[in-house]
């Protein structure tokens, strides 16, 4: 079952692509969801700090913590993707999946 979806880039460009016949449920899905929930909660706290006019230095420190949490979550997703999707793509000769991973890594590390 091929799944097509789109992403909206920072400049507003819409990019559509599809994934082949594999599921995106991985061993770390629950951990990723928990980490994202914590990051969302932390980001909401940062938003409240800004709304209440708290010290800019403290806001920046907390924002840095959110960015770190998001980056670490991305690393877990990437590791899962390599261990599952990419291994399957190599085994089945799916060069498009390898190219998509390369593009995703490029965007993630910017």
C-alpha cells in the first residue's frame, strides 16, 4: 500500500512524496510520542514565559532546551528509520527510499 503525503516547507513550498509498502510503526514509537509530548509542553511553557514578559535570557535558555529535545527526538526517529525502513529499502532495491532519507537528513541538520 503506497502512502502519499505532503510537507509544507518554511518558505511555503509544498512537497509531495510517497512511501512504499512499509509501516512507520517502530520499536521506539511510544518513546518518540512521549518525548514530543514533553517538548510540546515545554514549548507551551516558553510561550507563557514570553506572554508574561519574563527575562529574555531565561526564555532563550528554555527555548534552547526545547530545540535540544526536538533534535534528540529526531535522532531516535532517524535511528529507527535506518534500522527498519532503510534496511527494507536496501533489501528490496528501493532507491527512492534511500534518496528520500538523504533529503530528510539534509533538512534535519540545517
